[in-house]
């Protein structure tokens, strides 16, 4: 619930609803793609490498999140040079 509020607070009123809708659609699309990939990995070679592929692809977002801990992000920094409508 935090991300749609962040999107609606930081976006222009003209496209606010569209941006929140796109966010929700991308979440559902991501779940669908992840399940399709897991199903393909499960049938690829279930005994030897299938579960390892599923685990490694699921670990990629976690690695990216840990890598971005060193980055400094804030709303003030993001909107410093932009024009808010």
C-alpha cells in the first residue's frame, strides 16, 4: 500500500490514476511471468538443475536490493531538479 501512495503523491494529477493502474498491472504481470518461468524450470530438468534455476532466478531481485542499500535515495533528492505539476 505504500508504493501506490508514493506514486500518487509524487505524480501530476493528470496522470496519477494511470500510473497507479500501471503499477498494479505490472505486479500482476510479474507474478504471471514468474509462475510461467518456474513451471518451465520445473519441467526442464526437475531432478538435477530445475530447482537450482528457480532458486537462482528468485535470488536475483534480492541481490539487487542488497546492492542498492549503498545508494542514497530520498524524495527531496528525486524532486530537487524537477518541476512538479
